[in-house]
């Protein structure tokens, strides 16, 4: 790939070894420019605001703020910034949550370096690269969804339980240590997953389907 301007990339991962490896990978070609490194989702949001990268390589499992929440915030505030999830996880909940939060592509960490670079280039051109293993998981999720069962992440279940208890978005955000905007992003995903239209229907679904909290 040849471009007049290099693709500006922000790397987000809580493991120093992974960040260093990606830094070396991106620095080995003139087609990409590493503009910043972040160790958690909160740092990622701050750096996206400061640096306005073209593409964010986003890990999912991180302290302070996980990748799904950060993806939801970034995709809402800076829709021109593309997000490629780069993680070792391939379970259906994380895959679905990350993509529906606004991720543009999903690549597993064991992918070849060329695949990672190709994914960055693809999302920058408007594509949506998905690792074949992840694509298979998404097909499984569609089958589950067709059977009428909701698939919620642990955090979404937390949010739904608090909705069921009657808390407003701002109160839920304070309870969980997340922004009100992130709560709204979770609710949008929850409504879509459960096939409901509002908080009342979601709370009724929770009362019928969620196991009793321990």
C-alpha cells in the first residue's frame, strides 16, 4: 500500500510487551505512523481527543475502562476515527459488544503482522475486516438471536439489573463508575439484543429471564 500521508494509528493495550511489539510493527513501514500509546480505555479517549488518529487499535480487557466502553465513547464522539479491535478474546459476548459499540473491524492477536496492517488499511478505506474465527462466532450469535435468546455481557447485565431496580442513567453511571453517555450506549445495545423498545420492557424482560442476584 502506498499513500501520500501515512495512516495515523493509536495503540491501546494494557500489556507493555504488546504495545512495544505494535510500535515496532508500525514503525517498520512508511505507510503507518504511530501517534500514541494508551494502557486503558480512559487514556485512549483522552488521546483520541488530543491526537485525532485515523485508526485506533483497541484491546478489550483492560483496567480502569475496558475496550468495549471506550469504543462506544470514541465511536460516538469521533465517528471519523476508525476502530480495529485487537484482542485474544473470541467469545461471542465480547465480539458482539465490541462491534455493536462501533468497532469497524476485529482481528485476533495471534494474527500475522501483515494481517494486522491490512486490517488497519482496510478500515481506513472504509472496509470492515473480520477475522475468520470471529466471523464464525458472529454466525453462532445470529443463530442464538434467531432462537429468541438475548446475549448480554456481564456489564450489560449489571446495567439492566440497575434499570430493573429503578435507577436513572446518571445514577447507574455513578454506581458503576462510568459516564452517563456510556450507560446510554449500553442501553442501546441491550434494547437491540433483547428486541425491546424501552426501559420498561427491558425491566420486564429482566424480571422474567435474569437469575436472581447473589
